[in-house]
């Protein structure tokens, strides 16, 4: 299985027939609407819904999953481990020989260690910084300790399991990137990655885009931006070996792009779309059946109305992909989370 960070060149065409997708290697499924953290940079935890994606939702689309050649499913959310049907979903998909990834806050890892070790091929945990910073951002007492005990519990059952960290860079942790790398090693993670906080989209349970005042709770001031640039430079210089051996997933260029994202938000630089092929190699399924080409673009259908294959290759999806020019698209221009997949 190739990494989603690898690059691929996509031949795009205005011809709708050429936008037909025969192979869709990656599927992201929102397993649960709720979350057990209260992070400043995310509004998912504010939802009043308590909806889970179930085997009943999945089974009608297994033929589509086979037909599309889905090889990798990422369970996201909300918090997937809140879903009481998660083990059943994994069992169904493992029978299809699909690689399964869990994207989790980590708070329930210890409680669910047997399930995680048995069901998943790898785990990605949210890591916001060293202990005090992580707990403050998660707004959960002892969140870092719970994460650590959960990782240890899974490691005891499956010592070789890949467990990596993902850090969202924002106002509260922009001075602590090197400390975050040290925290990742302290926790025994296999790697850590960094991305800028999303400030402008309607993803992550935002009915409307954030107001400027709300953005400022997460975004950086000019002075903080300068501090971030200095922190990134120190990270690149002091952790060169971690970058070289992949413990830090991003290259120096990708790390510096985090600062450019905040520069653009301040009007000090132009926005720039990342290299991405997500709409041609993946799709996102929400708990209510909504299907999107990625986290940030508008829906292209719903599993309650059509099967997954027909949605991916339906008129709405074909028109979207045909008209999507990533370098100039306003949504892509502000994207913080690109997918570049090579089959």
C-alpha cells in the first residue's frame, strides 16, 4: 500500500466521459458524529447529534466498493471509537481484504485496545503538543496521559502496529513544534505530521464559515507568524535526521508551507493550492450517507439515494471533476489537507 503523501499526475479533461472513475483506492468514512474532545480549532464536538455509521449503512454498497477497487478505508469522525458498531464494520471490510486506518483522539484507546489491535492495520492519533499544551487544546483533563496509556495498551497487544501522530498547528501550539516531536517520541509514536489549522471552510461541523473574530481564536497575529517561522526553521535545522528518516512526515518545503498558509490568512501572501488528486482517487462518506469528493467540497450525492459507484460516476460528480481546476479553485486555494496518492 502506497502512502497518501506520494505524488501522482492526473490527466484532466472537460470531456465528462474521461472523468469516469474505474478505481477509487481510498474511502474515508465518518464513523460517528460526536467527539470526546472540545478542541478550539474544531466544532465537531458541538453537535447535538449522536449518529453512528452502521453495517446496515455499509452492506448495500459492498458491491460498489468491490467494483471501485477500494483498498484503503480510513475511519474518521467525530470519534470513531464512540461507534458501537465499529468492530462489525471492520470485520465486514477485513473480509474484503481492505486496509483499515483509525483516526482517533486517543482518549478511548486503552478501553478499546483489544478491538483496535484486532481490527485495524494502523492508527493515527491527534497530538497537539507536549502534555500541558495538548491538555489545554483538547480541553480534557489528563488527555495526554490517556493518550499515552492507550498507545501503551495497544502496543502491548501488537508491538509492531504503526501508530502515528497528527498535529494541527494553530495559535495555542505554534511555539511548541519541537516540543511536539519530543512528545511524539515520549509516547512511542512511529512518526508525526504537521498541518495548518483550517480557518475558512464549512467542514468539521461548521454550518457557516467562521467569522473573522472566530478565526482569530485559532489564527496567528503578525508577531505570532514571525515566531512560527522561527520555530519551523529551528525544527528543520535541529530535527534534520527526523525529517530524513521520515519520523517527521513533511519535507522542509511542506513545513514552510504551514507558515505561508497563515501569511495568506493575514493578507501578507497569496493563497496557493496544494498538489492534490483527492477527487479522483478518494471520497468521503459522512454518517448520514452524504458523499463528498473530499472533506471541503460540496456533496455529490447520498448513499440513501444511490449506490456508491453510481454516485462517484454520476452526473453531479462527473461535472464537478470536469470543472475542477485545483490551482485556481477558491476552496482548494485555502486547503490545508491535500491528498496526493499514487496507485
